[in-house]
C-alpha cells in the first residue's frame, strides 16, 4: 500500500498547489478523472483476491474521498477569494456626496437672446453682428437721420472725442446700423437678425445706459407689410409660449422706415397679475416698418427694385415680460442671488423642438 500513500500524497500536493479554479480542475482530472491516478488504482482492484480487494478497496475509497474533499475545500476557498476580489474591484463609496448641481447660471438676457435666435432661425433668419463702437454714417446718416435731424437728440448718444477730421465715433444707440452694414456687404435677398448691446446716455427706473436690442431685416423684391405682421405675430406666440397673443400695429414714426408702426401685444392685468395673451391691455414691445427708400439708396440698393421690412425690440423688456422680472436695473447689479433666482441652467439650451423653456 506504499503506492497508495504515494499517490495520495501526490494528489493532495497537486490540489494544494492549484492556485486557480482552472488549476484545481486540472488536478481533479489528473487524480479522480477517468484516466486519473486514483481511478487507475481502482482498475487494479479487479486483479486482486476477494480478501485483498476488500481491504485495498476500503483504503482506496478513503483516499478517494479525502482527495475529493480536499478539492471541494480548495474550490470553495478559490471561489470565496474570487468573490472578494470582485467586490473590492466594484467597490462604491455610498458615503460620497451626490454630484453637485452646476452652480453657474445663464443670465436671462443671454437666455432670451438664445430663445429669440432659435425662433427666428427656424423662420430662416441668419444672425448678423456689428461693432458696438460705430460712426455717424452707420448709426445715423445712412439710416436717413442726417446731421441736425432732431432724431439725433432723441438718441442721447455717447460720443467719443473728436478726431482731427472733426468726426466722432459713438456707442451705437440702436442695433439698426447692422442693417446698413449687412446691406452694404450682401446682395438681397437678405434675412437677418442682429442681437446686441446698445447704449444711451440715460439712467433711471426704466432706462440703463447699456441695454440690448434685437434687430430684424428682410430685403427682397416682394416682401410687404403683411409679411412683417405675420413674422412678428408668429414670433410672439412662440416666444411667450401662449396659444394666442393679440398683436396690434400702431402707426408711428422712425426716420428709417416708411410706413412705421409700433408693435403692441395683448395682455391682461386681472387681479394685479400681468399675463401676456388675450385681455383688455396692450404692451409695447418694439418698433417696425418698411425700410425707407433713402436707406436702401444709402446702401446702394434701388428702391424701385428692392423693398423689405425691419423691426427692433428691447431684449430686457422681453425678458421682464416673459419671466416676470420687475426691475430693469437688477439685470446689471451682478447680484448672485438674483442670478440664481432668475438665471437658467447651462445645459437647458433653448430649442424649438426641445422647448424654449423647460
Ligand atoms: N432702431 C429703433 C429704435 O431703437 C427700432 C426700430 C428698428 C424701429 C427697426 C423700426 C425698425 O428705437
């Protein structure tokens, strides 16, 4: 039975050395498998006398059980170890704080400009830009406001110092100079909006020296006042996210449009709460009109061939009306509490398909 002891020792050593589940399986096959060392001994039992077979068989079975047990124990150990490793790998620290909400906010002016751009872009308008520092020609003369025209006084212009040639640069008093720059640089058809900063030397409850406008300009051969009305009516219902917003065009005057109209939208003030939509009240939101022939001429366009409309709106005013912001001056106080309250989450980009405001 020396041989049995040897085989047992070898088998147990093999099991003890197996460092993985695969190695253990190999050890099992080498010992208890069909052609394994222990199974080989079993076969030799057949050649023994019944007496011998009885003792040898019992001893062999004991070894077989011992090895099987060793394999089972090693396997359980290996599995426990593998589980430990997996748990260690996939460890999650549940005590970590949740990802904090982004604390920056988009200023309502930026938000409202993005909303307006989204709406007009859908209608086929392109965004155009011009400089904040303008000259007389673009801000006034080309817009049919010649020198000494009373409209120049109305604009409360910030002027820069006089240059050697007697001219002065100025901070643009409206976004309309972008109309001029666009018409000078492009051939019709033209369909642009120009959002941007504007400046007037005026500061009180309802005026800030810097504010924002959005300009619209369409020039081609057939565009008429009906298109202007349709465009702005479509814009206000989409912008205010209200089913029906009455729009009223009130005859007015701007040197650069003829005819000119101020644009009012319907509202109700029932119960002291201002609501955009059907109601007994009206709110002015901007100016508009058909581009004046003199303006077309100043840009080298023949008014007998080309025509179109223009409009201008105040961005702060639109933001105040839409989001119920009561005081214009708070837009520029840089008060973080205000911004946290009225601002917008950065990733909520306004789109028509996803919703302007969510
Ligand atoms: N530029 C005008 C203003 O600032 C607004 C306007 C734009 C009016 C275009 C008519 C057409 O008051």
